[in-house]
């Protein structure tokens, strides 16, 4: 069963990629989608085995992970690795997330990509992306994880730049690839360091070796560093790149250049969750360094706050949701940083449903508006696409965390996001409280920009197409329908709407149904995860005992954000423009995403171009080509041209030269006394 779950997407990718032109687009779509649905069903079967296991496992201790050996891989000295599919509770959760969302994205894409002439290639890339992520989450060692890690990076490059004739898509794909290489460089160094310090790359061996090397140091130049801190910081650098954390986040919004189904897959289930999964999987290693845990927590809090502020002023419907993803990933890392790994994975689990719902819902809006993405050119769509409207409402309710604290009433994000806020407060000390308030403020901003999206898109009166259009996926196929986009707006085909309905069920119920398994009593969580992550009993119990105002803080922040969005975009619609005019510096600062792209352009891109031009024109062109190659070449040519003239071809010239030579030798010999 495990082999089928993992390799079904690969089979689909190979069939669609290699035989797509022979079997046709429609057959490719059905084969890849059918295989993904099969993987999703089997994933739920595997997950159910862990879901219903806690009572049976009462008092039984930690269960061993199920391992399926695929092949004998690397056996060289101390490095002994087989290619093994590892399945435990954490893996089962990720299998459900990845395959469920991916199968629904496949179904949705049948309708969304119906007019694309290269859709068999698109479906091949989608399935390849899913396979790479499955290889990552089923890895049994760091090197195997790195294979899946790089696989999702490659697949994201292919999908973001799917329309390779568009310069913006090519630039976005390259940006994602390059920024992730920065993080992956750290991840690779972390793998090398882990093997050097722990002597193992397989997870079980490395985890058992951690206590022995908990106080070990590494000497670099003249500096002695805590070994596990160095290892985990390098590994976290990889997580920062893949999960778009602060400083390495710049690729994520530009990834919107790919088709909308790609955005849903990247942001909800695959690439961006890889970093969160990796830190949770390696929790025994991260627990060995308090400094690294603090860094993870602070980076997560900064990301949550930063991305939420930028989302306040974005006008592209997909970019708003993209910055929402960035912010929510920050919440997950805060939970990981305080040691509440199960709570971080809980938010990953619920987030997959409502974020995929929001992205696919946005795709339905873009489809209805003839590929218009600028929310300033929308409005009044509630009556035109009512089903999409209610699906987006459900996704927004889940994202903003609507619910009643202390009761089982709430959408998915209410249980998981509020749980993170509570564990942040329970972590205590000054750092925990600062992080707590950063998350509460981010929750208020999240509510504001989420409802701003709803109001600008669906409520009010239709607006004329804005001067600054944002065109999505099929912009190259557009035939100038923007002027009448609202009049021609219509609901998407059923094949696109069914996935929305299924995801909506998860957005409503995932938090309520699974809350006890992820954020209930520590003993229940311990039995459910069966040792696949570290479970901090004291912290979880403290989180349940936080003051009542802490439990209500996120809800009150959500209500403030909702009220502000309602007033500014439905009641006093001129207020946003007045605020922007009153605070132009702040508005441009947020609109330009804190100027990170411009900063990196000055710090990295321009110096790199200058060095490249200097090496090209100064070293290669002038020194190598003109001075060495051409300069010496010309001198040799000049000398040989003159020497060649001595070769006349006449015999008497050569005889005369020989006589002169003999005379010269005799003269030298007599002068030197050689004949005496």
C-alpha cells in the first residue's frame, strides 16, 4: 500500500510526460488524476490506522515506524543508507495533506486548463511535484529527504514558469529557484555537519546519538561553537528558503506567475510545508539547542507580522492570499520554536484545506472575470458567481479564525491558530510575550485584508477595469474582454466547483474533529504521534490554563479587523484613499513589500552583475582574449611571417647559407683555439 501511495503519482507523471502526445490530453488528465485520487484514498486508510490507534495504544508506549525498503542505496564506510519509505503518524498526516489537496487540484485543473494546448505537460508536472513531496515526507534519512527537497524545487521551477513564453513567468521561476538555492546550501551544510557530529544520517541513528553529543562543540577557525546549534541552524536555513520565512520569503509572491492550480498546490500542500515538516521530523535534534529554538520562534513571529502588514495593501487577489500563506507559515514556526510541534503540524493540516479553498476560489473568480486579477477592477460579483462567493466566505472564516473560545464552535483555523497563540503565551518570559502580541496583531491584520478581499471582489458595485491590470494564467489567450468582464461573468464548470465543496468541508470541520489529537491532553497527543515528534507535556498543559483574556485575544483581534474592513470598504469607501494620501511613505513602504526586492537588488544583484561584467570585459575579453590569445597570437604570427621569408626555395641560396655557416664555425674554432 505504501509503495502505491508514493509511486502512483510518478507513474502518472511518466505516462503524461512521455506519452502525452500519443494518448492525448484528455487521457493524460484522467490517468494522472485517477492515480492521484487512488493515492489520496489509500492515504486516508493509512491515516485512519493512526487516528483510531490512541485508545488501543493506551499504556503501550511508543510504536515503531513502519519501514518499507525500496532498494540498497549507499554503503561506504560509516555511511550505511538504504532507500526506505518511513511511515509513522507524522508521515500519515502529510500523506493525507499532500495527496488530498493534490488530487483535488488535479480535478480542478481539468476545467481550469481546458483550453491550454500543453495541458498534458502541465498534468505531468503536477504529478511529478506530488511525487517529489511524497519522497520528502516518507524519507528515512537526511540524504533521502534532500532528494525530495530538491525535487520539489525543480518541480516548482517547471510549474511557475509553465508559460515559458512570458518573461514574467520565467523571471518568477528563476527567482524561486535561486532563492531556494540559498536556503538549500544551508540545508546541505547542515546534513554534512549532522553526519560529522552525530555519525549518522538515518533518523533513528541520529536521534539516538543526540544526547551523547548534546554538549559537543565544533571548532571553526578560532571559534568554538555548540555543535547542535550549528547543525540545527544550518538545517533551519533550508526550512527558511522552502517555507518562505523572513529574509528568504521574496520568491513566494512572485510564484503567482504560474497557473492558479499551481499556486494552490505550492501554498497549501507541498513546497512551503516542507520546511515545517522537516523541523517537526527533526524535533529531537532541534530540542538540543535552546538558541536555535529561539531563532525559529522569532523568525516565525517576524514572518507572521511582516507578511500580514504587506497583505493589507496588495491589490492582486492571488498576491493577497500568497502573503497570507507566508504569514500563516510564520505561525507554524512559532509553534515549532516553542516546542509545541503537534500544534504547528495541526495548523499545517487545517491550513491546507482552507488555503487550497481560497486559491482555487480565487481561480474561479479569475476565470469568471476573463483572467482579471486586480481587485480594483472587480466588485459586485456575489450575484454573478454565488457558489464561489460562499466558498470564499467559508475559506475566509477559516483563515481568520472565526469561533467562540471555550466552545467546540469554530472553523478550522480557529482551533489551530488560536492554539499557537496560546502556546506562545504559555512559553512565558519576555520573548514569549513579545511573540504572543506579534501574533495577535498579525491576526487582526489577517482579518482585515481577508475581508478587504471579499468586499472588493464580491460586494459593492462593479468597477471599471483599473489602469493597473494584473493578468493571470491565460493572459496570452485574452481577446480584450476586460471592458465587459462583469457582464460576461459566470460560474465555473462543475469540475472546478466540486473540489471547492470538498475543501470547504475540511475548512469547516478539520479543526473540530482533530483538535483533541493535536492540541488536547498531552497524553492523547503522545499516543497519537507515537514518538514521531517530541511532545512537551508541561507546555501543553500550561497552554490550556492560560488566562481567559488570552483565549479571547485572537477572536477580539479578528473582530477588530473585520469591523475595520467593513467600515472602510462598504461604509466609507473613500477612507482607504484618504489614509494612503495622508501616510504616503507608509503606504509605499507596505505596497513595495518593505523594499526587500530593491534592497536585495542593491546588495546582491547589482554587485554580482558588476563582478560578472568585470570578469567578462576585464578578465576574459581584455586579458585572456585580447592580451593573451590575440596579443601573443599576433606576435607569433608576425615573427613567423618574417622567418618564412627566409625560405626562398632556391638551392644556391641554401648552399650559400651553408658556406657562410661553415665559415662562421671555422672562424669560431680558430679564435677559440680549438684546432691547435
